[in-house]
């Protein structure tokens, strides 16, 4: 059974930083591409960062240059370093992978950017 558990969400002021983590189990983690998504209530979930099994990263335009995705294939963890946070980054953040023929999700972690 695939299990993804996010952590690290918090309330932060504009311009601040946060680091999100995702612990993965139930898969041979090093073989899987991983993604970070976010969702604002009433909106569709959007992908913000992608990292391939070999560590190649890509980002949506809204976060490129501010967010950095990384992975640790020994600890089976995924991270998202978020800098220069803006109010529009406020959302629930989810990590995800496609395994065993389906999209797998964690429960998410809330990030709120507000003064």
C-alpha cells in the first residue's frame, strides 16, 4: 500500500520561507517520479513541481525561481523549499506519485501566507 505523508505547512508572512516534506512508503521510491501539487478551496488541484526518478526538476511558472524540489532516495523523502512566499501561494500542498496504475496522494499540509 502506497503511503504519502506531508508535513511542514504553517502560517508565514509574505517574503518568508517554508520547507515542506513528504515521507513515502509502499513503493520502490527511487524508481518513481514525484510531484507537488497545491489546491485552493473551490479551485482545481495544480501541479507546482515535478522531479523525475533521476532528479530532473521542473516547475510551474508561478513558482519557478522561488521553489526548489528535491528528493532523498535513501530516506524515501521528497522536499519542497519555498522562498519569497506570496499570499497567492496559500493553499493545501500535496505530494503525489503514479504507482500501480493510479495517482496516489497524501492528505496534504496547509500553507498560509499572510501578514
